[in-house]
């Protein structure tokens, strides 16, 4: 009976952690969306608010890491349970880094607005790419919430689309800078934004890989596992 009670308590503790991870995921998803709105509008006050909100994400990371560590020490999970906790810790790290990338976008929005730089229609250059990365992040959080490895596999393939869009944005910005040197400063800021968006796609892909690790017990990082599954 004590073993059963311990198992139930472990499940409750883990579910509490998962709920807080999803809360953190909702925060960084909103942070990214708001950062793109600030980038489009040049609203400095909104950009400042996004930068400040990163403190909440950082605090959640610290508290969740601590909760996971305590769970391992207190419950001493084995095999599948330990795998779930370890993968969850990695998801927390990726979410925190998505928050960092969103903060970079907000800082770029401030830089362009405050310096009154000549723009190259900076938002339109990254709009499609941002939508793709935003969908990846949303789907990654959904896959984690439902432990849906099939959705995770489909999501991983989408990272190639974001990478392709990043290269396209980079070529466009280089063209703008060559044709009109006055656009160099704002084009560079926009390039940093594009890189941040591309990194957000990478982190969403990482989360999807951890979902597969939890469900299937397979570490598919640096492999073509997802492509092979889709080909089948």
C-alpha cells in the first residue's frame, strides 16, 4: 500500500510540475507574439514591458528546476519516470531560451524606433517566418501537453521551412543594404530579429524531440528519425 501511495504522490507531483511548465509555455508564447507586435508597431513602451516580463519566465525556470530536483531526490524515480523528469527539465530550459529570444526581438524594436532608422519594411520581411515559428511553438506545447509523439514528428519537419524562410529573409536584407546604405542599421536589426525567430523554431523542435523521448524512449537528436517516420 505504501508503494501505491508513493506512486500516486509522485504522479501528483509530476502533474503539478507539468502544469507549471505549460503555464511557462503560455507566458513565452505570449511574449513572442507581443514582441512581434511591438516590432511591427515600434511601440517602445510595449517593448519595455516585454523585456521586463522576461523576469517572470526566468523565475519560473528557477522554481521549476528546483521542483524537478526535489522530485528526483524525494521520489527517486526510475526508468520511464526518470526519463520524463529529465526531459521536462530540458523543455524548461528551451522555454526560457525562447523567452530570451523574444526579449531580443523587443530590444530590436526599441532600437529601430528610438534611433528613427530608415526601415526596409522590417516587419513584412519576417512576418511569414514569425507565423511559421509561432505555429511550431504552439504545436510543440500542445504535443507536450498531450504527449502526442505523432504531432511532434510532424512538427520537427516544419523546422526546415523556418530555416528556408530565414535564408530568404537574409538574402532580401542583404539586397536592401547593397542598394541603399541608409538601410544598413535597420536591416541589421531586422536580421537579428530573423535569427531570433529562427532560434525559436529550433527550440520548438527541441521540445518536440523531448516529447518523442518521453513517449517512445528514443533520443532522436541529431538524427533523421522524424523524416524517416514521415516517409513511412
